[in-house]
């Protein structure tokens, strides 16, 4: 299939562009549930006239349905997108990005979705869908899964749909840590409960603040109910987590100026699991929080990281260098920047080797 696509790209470049355009339109309609032509045209940076011609054709083929409230994907359109999904990776060059990142960081699997989450809500929704699919591909009937908070994990939770043939009645979804003091829907507790409800699993919540003083931490650690759920969280077989920019996370956590300066001076570029990492993937600062500790993450069987956006590339790179990820789900914008960093490092290493040889 890959060879055939390469031949078509060379002999029929116009056809490939048409295929990419129509796939993208169908895919955006799928992610939107229902969407108006004007909104879709704006999101695709396409004129309404061009889009109308394309959607009229898709409608005539029975791939979409057009109603007074907007357009929606048809069952035939869904089936076609499922068939095209493996081809789409090659069509957009995403499989090359996936393989370079996978091999460079020693990951089991990398999934790259089209687009840029910072520029498109559709891309973020697709990132969540891909993350949900990745989790379900490794989730067993009686697993315990710990999840962090954030807007990307919120999208993942919203996209969770259990296959008809699977039952997760004995699975347990838990928050990886306490509340973050942000919008309730983005907190780990809310995300854990949403995910569990969507696939028919159980869930437990951790009702403690995200940031604790030493005194409060020691007090809560001895509370039987808190201690029980914390032990369950730390024994999770799967962790699903987001990746944040270090300075952005200090603002979201409303840390005091002294702590922010300490984190900045340490060269932190990324935050995940309540830990701050420098560009080399070293932990330079850790928050005192209930839930997952660094040693729990190291011994967890499957760790799934999910993040998107060009600006997150440096943060993702740092967490990957920490070396505990198994599956990475990112968007195209982040992937392109990460590959640039890999290429720059390889070029620098080659240059250093050249000088050492002389």
C-alpha cells in the first residue's frame, strides 16, 4: 500500500491532493458531530464556494448528510474513514514522523494525529480520540488506570467509547493526584469519573488538594480512607498523563514567586505527574502531593503520554528523555518540532564525533 501511494504521489499528484482534501473534510465533520458549512470552511481555511462543491459531491456519494442545522457524517462515511485511516498516515507523512520519534526515544508506540491543537479545536478532539483508542487497545477487563487532569485528558475522556465486544465492569479508573484548583471539568477526579462512566467501569476519587504543606501531607497520609485510595492509585497498571510547559503550569498552580524562581533557575521546561523536568529529562523539582510518586511511575507497566501543540514540543522532548513513556500520542505540529530537535541533536553529535576523531 505504501509503495502504491508513493507511485500515485509521483504520477498523480493532483489526485493525492484531492484525496487529502476530501479526507480532511470528512474527518472534520466526523469530529464535529454536526457542523455548518461556514464554520467548517473557516476551520479548514477554505472558501465556502470550494467547500460547497466538495460537500455536494460527498453528499451525492452518500458519505455525509446535509440538514438545516448543518452537516453530519453518514454510516457509509464512517466506514470509509475507518478504511482510510491506515492510508491517511502515509498520505500525510505521519507514519514517518511516528517511526522516527519511536526509534529515537525507544518507545513501544507513537501515534501522530493531523493538525495543531493550538490552532484547532478539531485537532484537539482528534488527539483525545486517538488517546482513548490507545488506552482501550491496552486496557484489560480488570485493570486499574490512573489519570491526570488537564484539557487534553478531558478530550480523551469525552471520546472514550467501549467496543461492543468488551466489558470493563471490573476495571477501575482513579485520579493520579488531588485537585489542581482549576476548572472542575479538567480536574483528575472529574476525568476519572467521566472515563469510567463512558466504558462502564468503576471509579474512586481522591478528595484532597493538589498542593499540600508537609504538615497537611503527613496528616492526610494517616487518614484510613485517603491512605486506601492512595495505595490503589500507586498500584495502577496503566497511567495516562498530560504534559505541560513548566512555566505555564506554575501559573496554573498559582505557585508563590520563590518557588517559581527556583523552578525557572533549575532550567525546568516540562511538568508532568507533579514533577518538573529540564531539557535532559532530569527531575529538578517535585511538588508535595498525594497520589503518584516518581518511584510509582518508574515501576508502572504501561505509561501513556498525550499532548499537542508546537509550543509543547520542548516539554514533550524533556519528558521522553526521562525515559518512562511506553505510548506517546501527539499532534502533527508537536511531532514536526520534536523531529527537528532530534535531527539537530544527531547533527551536533555527528559534528562532535568528527572533531573527536581529529
